[in-house]
C-alpha cells in the first residue's frame, strides 16, 4: 500500500492489532524496478527485499505513545 497522506495509518494499526510485526519503510528504499508493474509483483519484490535485510525500518511510536497523543 502506498503511504500517501494519512490513509496508511489505519491499515497499519489494524494489521498490528492482529499481532503481526509491521515494518514501516521508506518507498525510496524499494525503488520501482522496470517491468514490475502490478501490485502483486511490487508486494513480492518488497517482501524479497525485506527477507534479504535490505529495507530499513522507520520510526513509528508504540501503541501506548500513540494513544497518549
């Protein structure tokens, strides 16, 4: 999912609430590769980069801190 605007936050929180470890990364770390034009291919490419340790996690406050604001 593209993190345009604030739309990604609710999806992030829902996935996280189901007990999954969510990693927030910068889209520049997973630049578009020519020929990867579908969402499925993009998702597979991002998963492969993550599995190889090539994506850096970005800061996102813990749930308790987010609730306090």
